[in-house]
């Protein structure tokens, strides 16, 4: 069914003609909105009748006999009696007294006269939604026409200063449903509806979580800037409710304050933002000075040794930091593959998050997106969040391998030093990105959803930055988490600390007890996930669905998905793999080529794909899954996928005949790019959120479009990550080494310990 049939084109054309006639707006203000529109539709019908009776016209009566009464009288159905939103607002009897009402009435008078500023205000607003049945529920009008509107108009009383009217762009949320809805059918849920049924069948959700909520509309409305979001809501709520009652439809109207924005309300650049800019510019200046100094030293036959100060300055040398990034060192057949795994999973995460932006953006064809959930192979995409457990497994593997190496070399383990150095390595870039989002990003653009999306991101970072730098943001204020993807950094930091102690105990124990100890931790992690899923009857996996505009509004995401204790099993699968790889280094034993190839196919490909595919049933509302089955999947699918990831590293280490895989995974370009993945993870969502904030019109969903959004994402994100690495991440890591080496030179008793910690931490990160 074509939703454009709701409001025929002649309605819009005739309305513009009536506006030009001069009396329409004045008459409209004297009558209630629904009565006026009823008469308007009746006039349209009469016009059609006259055309038909005059002979020769091929234009039929609107809706034909469906809307004709027994006596031939035209009766408009409810959806043809919808009022024009901008006129309904300006003429509303519930509009509060004050400047807003005065400007709104002036707007109506000037619209009657065809004045440019009033016509632009009317023109930029949404008159009628279209494509509702197809799921196109968010209509943005023309943002710039409203937002840039500014006019000085003479007052009616002579001698007074002219009035200044600016545009305020608001997104009005309208929730509607039938007063007496028909009972939900017991038939299986479907995305294909009988075209001869009522349109309500296609609008109602009826419990099918795959579907866009067609009964929730967002319509753009341009009003005078003197009107607040509260004024607009009061003006529309009661008239729309009364009109709905007349048509047996319940209508609820609301407006979020941050979706009502005017150019005159743009916040000024704060002192904190200026300080942030000065700090970044200072760092850039240090990079330039250091690079110049470093180049000068290389051309001197007898370079000057500036001592400690010169060493600190050289930490900012772009030449040295680029050299560190571009340095390639492949020495272990298994560990070499981790660089490619990191890069591949980082790109997969970026693709998944870009795909999710289509949930946040208006779409003209959500039906296509909904139908993708019925395709079994689509689970490889929709269950994509499982790749995060691959990241955790790789992290655990590196911690175990290099820590065991340090312990066997006889070096004393200073746990507090390991934790502190890890903190120093992660935090500077992290703080810089948080500061950018909180202080700078809100000033970079505008758009229909800019204040709502970017404004909320900025407010969350300004209010909860402390939870991020304390790495507790996955437990504290999760519904207002700064950078929704930052939960991963907190979980990784927690599990790193736990793994330090666990690996130490593993090393102290005999191997016949050490391996069961690590397996017991994995089992405990599975039991935790099983118990939480079973006891609280929650979903076993995160479901990213079309109706979900913001992930932090999903209780499963904020209360379960981001928790450290639900990721233990996957991380310690990696710890166990790291221990196996380390213990194998002195063993001459190798897995034969047939077994290596077979296990590679079974563990890497079959297990990895199967652990994802088994989740397809949870995207099907017609499948009733028992609580215990859900709990079992919740407890095993993450560690199973982690096994499929670390199996690559283990099999390349202990197996034979896998040289083809090894040569593919260790390209010279991979390792330098993989060193930028941490910065890329922190940065990539900024560009994606920016796109949500600035988009002006609904987009067309297709995998082609998603892919061509993703390609620039990769290029831009890794380019920005390189800049962060040269200005912040690289210099601070080198500063850390300078201080540790200086301390080590004074304390010979611990001369090897701090340096070994830094070297180990570098390999882990």
C-alpha cells in the first residue's frame, strides 16, 4: 500500500491556493482545526464531482464509494482529516499567552499576505507525513530554511522598535493508536500483510520486535524562536487529542527540549574549551619543535647531548614516533597473526557501528531492513557484537604469554607497577578524546538531531568523565555513559588486573594443577552468565533492532552487555591459550599437517560461524526458546567464539602445513596499522555520531550504501588515529619510558624490573 494515498497531491495544491486567497487563514483561526479541514476536504470532493459531471475528466472521486455515505454525502476518513501541523500550532487556543503567542499570530497574518519570512517558516515545516506504513516515521522538513531564518518586522504600533523573529526548529513526537484496538491475532508474526486488511494491521507492532514502531512519528515544525519546547507541546497536545477523539484515535504529543533548537541558543565557546584548544596546540607545537630538533641532530656530526630535557623533548618527535609505528618485527608464527586479527576485528566493529547508525537515522525503506532479519545468513552481521569477545581473548592471550615469560626469566612481578603503567598507557589518548567530545564537538556543526545526539554525547562526557578515567563507567551511570563503546576499555582494564594475579598463581602451581585452575575460572565465568540469564529471564545476547535509536536506552546493554563479570569466560579462554603457546615453545612436538588443517577448519571456521548462527532463533519472534536453552547459549556462545579466535594463534604455533595462512596474516602493512587500533576504537564513533547529527533527509538503506559509508570510515578513522598517536599516544609512552629509565639508573637493584614491565606492556597493547 502506498502511504502517499493518505494525502492526495491535490490536497496540498489546493491548500496553497486557498492560502493565497486571503481569507483562508483568518477563517481557520475562527474555527476549530478539524472542522476546517473537514470543510476543506469536502470542497475538494465537490470539485472532483464537478469535474466528473462536466464530462471528460478522468479524476475519480476521492476514495470512491469507500468514503461515500448512503445518501452520496462525502465522509472523510480520519487520515484525510489531519490538520496541517504549522497552522494548528499557530492557531491553537492552548498556546500560552506571551511573546510566543503574539509572534505566532503575526506569523499567521503574514502567511496570509504571502510574506517571505512567514512563507519560509511554513515551507520548512512538515505538513503531512508520508511512507508511514513502510516505516518512514521521521520527517525532518527543511532544517536550514528554518534554522537560518531571521527577520526584523515592523510593529503595528508606530514608533516602536521592529520585532526580531528567528526560526526555531522542533521535532514533534506524536504517538497514536486506535481508541478500541482490535485484539491481536494469535497467528505467527509476519512482515507481509494482507493488502485487503485494515492498514492498522501493518501499523500495530503486536509484539514483533523486528519492526519499526510506525505509531511513533517525529515531525519537523518551524516556530518563532520566542516559543519554547514547552510552549509548542502545550499548543499541540490538546488540539491533537481532541481531533483524535473525534476520529477514535488516541494521540499523545511530546517534545524533548534538546530537539527544539534555534540559532540564537547556540552556546558560547567555554573557557574550558579554550583551555583544551591551548593544550592541544601546545602539544602540536612540541611535535613540530621536537621533529625539527631531531632532524637537526641527525645532520650534526657531533650531536649535542641535551640531557634529560632533550630526552623529554625528543619524545614528541614525529620522526621517531612514525618510525616506531612503521617498525615491523615478525618472529613468532602464532603471535604474528594477532596483528591481522586486531585490524580485521576493528574494521568489523566499525562496520557494525556504522550499520547501527541506520537505526538512528530516518530511513525511507525500513521494510527492507526489517526483512533482513528473516534471512538466516544475516545473523553473521546481527550477532556481530560477539567479535568483542575475540578482542578479549587476544588480550588475555598476550597477558599470559608475556607475563609467564617475565616470571620464567626470574624477574620480580610488581603488580602495582603493571597496573599503573597500563593506566598510563591507556589514559592520555582516552582523556583527549573525552575532552574533544565534551568541549569541542558540539560547536562543529548543526542539524535536526545535532542537539539531541551530539548534545547528549557532550553532556554525558561532561558529567561522567570521571567514571571513564577511573574505568568504572561500565558499572556507574551506564545509561549516561560517555562514548558508548568505552565500556570495552573498562572491561579490558578490569580483566587485565584479574589476569595478572591469575597468571601468577598459574605459574606458581604445578602445570597439572595450573591448567585445571584456568579452566575452573572459565567455567565460573560461564556459570555466572548462565545464572544471570536464567534467574532474571533476560535475553541471551544483545539484539540491535530497527526501533532502537540509542543503545544506552536498552536495559540489556546497560545492565548486562557491558559488565565485566559477564566477559570473564572469553578473556580467560585467551589466558589459557597464551599459557599453552608459552609452554609449547620448548617442546619439539608438532601437530601433523592433516590434523592442523582439519582442526583449523573445525575450530576457526565451523565453531566461529556456528557460535553466531545459533543465535538466529532469538531474532525470530515466532520461536519460543526455553529459559534453560537461552541460559546455555548465553553462557557458551562467547567463550566458543573466543576459542575460534585463539585457535588461529595456537594452531599456527603448534601445527604444520599452515604456512599459507601464516603468510597471509603477516603482511608488512598489517603490523603498523594494527598499532593504531586503540586510537581507532576511541575515535571511530565520533564521525558516525557526527553523521547522525547533521543528516537533513531520510536515507535509503542498502548494503551497498552501508559499505560505501564504511570505506571512508576506515580511511578517516585510521588517519585521525595516526594523528593522535603522533601528538599524544606515542609521546606519552616515550615520556613514561624516560622517567622509568631515569629511575632505574638511580636504583640499580630494580634496574631491570621497570624496563621489563614497559617492554611487556608494549607487547600486550
